[in-house]
C-alpha cells in the first residue's frame, strides 16, 4: 500500500477515535439553565389535595402534604404568610423545592387554642420572634405545558410574582420540550377550571413571597 494511503488511513482513524470522543460530551454534557417564571395564579383543588401554580409558560402541580391541606381549608388561612424557595427541575419534568408558612407577630399574637391547633399540624415557635409560629415543608411535583388553556381573571393574583427555576438539561432544548406533557387542567362546560374532575379555586393567604 502506498505511503500516502497509509497516512490518509491513519488520519481518518485518528479523527474517528478522538474527534468523535470530543464531540459526544458537547451533545450530552449536563447543563444547568436558570429562568425566572412569572406566577399569575396560586390555586388549590377544593379537596385540598393538589397545589397548582400557574406560570407564563408552564403549570406546576404538586400533591399537598397534610399541613398544606389543613391550611387550605382553615378558616384563618388569610392570616398566614407563605414563602417559596427556588425549584429544581429534572429532565423527567419533576421538580422540588421548599416552602415556609408563618403566622403571628407582635401586633397580633397567637391565642393559646390556635397555638395548640397549629402545633398539632406541625407548626413550631419561631426562633427569633416570640409571637410567631412557622412550618417548613417540601414540595415535589410536575411541570406541564400550558397549551391553549386560558385561566379566568377571577383565578388570577392581583399582581404577578417571579420565582427562580433551576433546570438540569441533558438533551437539547427541543428534546426536553418533547418530554413535557400538556397541562391536566381543563375547562368545564360551565366555564370552571377543574383538575381530575375537582374544581380549583384561589389559595388565599395573607401574603406570598418567592425567593
């Protein structure tokens, strides 16, 4: 075999062995993307089992823990402040984060019977404020595409909020989009938003805050 052909063959093999190895990590290398979601609605199903957060591009639906269920139906829930952390989103579209409920301050101390009730639901005395109780919980849910569903104005917050989303991407953005399901929220014949046949309504609290 002529020397030129041998050199050409060696160069071709080198490219296949080393060029391909360098190319693969660029396609499949783990990447982290941060984005700010604009929250316009904060909803709860009537049975208190699902928390629904409506963003500009996505819906986020979370099973509610026992304390969240209690707060959603509690007659004094409008006295509670809620703070939500940033959320981490996996490639299977599941996401997780934390939240904190707090109630009470110097002007409006918690009466003893309510304090006992809150203690039974997992609330604890605040470390720095004598008249405040807090509850810290975990949220794990799923992200969905909004699709063409329009949320009625009656279910929207008076103002929008920004929350940080941290998304771990392994495939390209187009491939990730293909994996996201359409929202399971639906509009009933009489114009009511439902989830799995259960009516959703605004989750009214004293205040909301998103880190």
